[in-house]
C-alpha cells in the first residue's frame, strides 16, 4: 500500500469510513525513525541515520488500525490506518478490498519492471568495451 498514491488508498478507505464509526486515537503526525543496518563482516548492528515518517492510529468498532509510511502524506497514512482497522476487524468488505489491493500491487510491479527495463537500456556494458583492446 505504501507505493500506491494517496487517492488510490483514500478511494479504498472512504466507503469504510462512511459505514463504520472511526475514532482517531492518534492524529497523523510526523516522526523521525532511526534506521538500523547490519554490518556484513562482524554482523553488528548500527544506526545509519533517520527517516521522516507519518504515523496514525484509529479505532473502528473497538478494533485498532495502525499505519506508518515514509514521507509526509497525512491523508494517505490516515486512510491506511482505516484499512488496517477494517482488516483487523475482519469487515465484510475486506475480501473485495483484498482483490483491489492485489490489482494495485500488480500495477505497481508492472510500473517498476518498466522503469527497471529503461534503466537496463542505459546501462553500460564494460566487458564489451574492453573486448576490442589488444595487447
């Protein structure tokens, strides 16, 4: 869901917010999160830096939904928390929503593959450049 646009996520969350009462536990808020990495030689953990995230917590019929995403899109993270609450609640709309989420994921994978293909076309093959050199 994090790669989807805000409008795509809001489109999924809107019917849920109309049908079920949504109580805001934690308004969408910016936070900094430390990013931890593992050093490959000694396998030790270290902090590489901080990233900006937005987090939100909602409650739908006494069931909580939580969302955290990179960036600063408050509307998107709020909609994601509503969707999470619906899945945690096992709302009847979840089966249809799951199919729509799979379609979104498929679309995102296709877009990513097209971008990667464009990148591969611009990649320089140094082996072929060296093959013409004689000693």
